[in-house]
C-alpha cells in the first residue's frame, strides 16, 4: 500500500480544485435544501388556493340559491317548520330506536283489507295515555340542584 501512496503525485492545481469542490459543496447544499423546501411550500400554497377557490365557488352557488324565493320558502318550511296561512301540519315523532325500526317494508297489496281491531277503543286509549304521560318541563332561571355549577 505504501508503494501505491508513494507513486501518487498530487500537484498544487489538484489540491486547489479539490478545495474548490469541497467549498462549493458546503455552499450549495444548504441552498439546494432551501430551494426544495420553498418548492414544497409553493405546492402546498397552490393546493390551499385551489381548495379555497372551490369553497368560494360553493358559497357563491349557495348565495345564488338563496336569491330564489322558492328555495327560501322550501328552507323555511323544512328547517323552521313554517307554514302558509290556513295549512295544517302534522309532525310525526319517530320514537323507536333504529334497532327496532322496520328495515324492509312489504309491498302494498292491491286488495282492500279489513282491520280486525276496534279502532275507536285504541284511539281512546292512545289519547288517555298521552294525557296521562308525565313530561319534564324545564324552568327558566331556576338552576337544577343536581347539575354541576356553570364554569366561570
């Protein structure tokens, strides 16, 4: 190995060039890293801008829908349960849990069927049960003694 090192001749020019390469590497590596970080940031910002533009387009379409009187009327009926004068609205409370609800309904028969129960007595029992039900009515301004005090 000593013979190989002894036969190797290094001139001053090679040493200067090697020093410049090492110096250039130390100068350029952080610059390239910064460049790559900035490219990633630019791509992330472009993605955010595209997402914001799509949100703006959605909001503009919603604003255009709200300028339509028919849409406003529909929303007032569905969300706020508003009605036109003279209309009667029936709200049905589905109090069955999802596990007990019927998943599949049978097809409607073309034949007229006859009910074998006394509907009048069932109606009277239903009205009596609804009138006798106890409903918890919250009182305004009086705190519940079993509830924890409000946080400051």
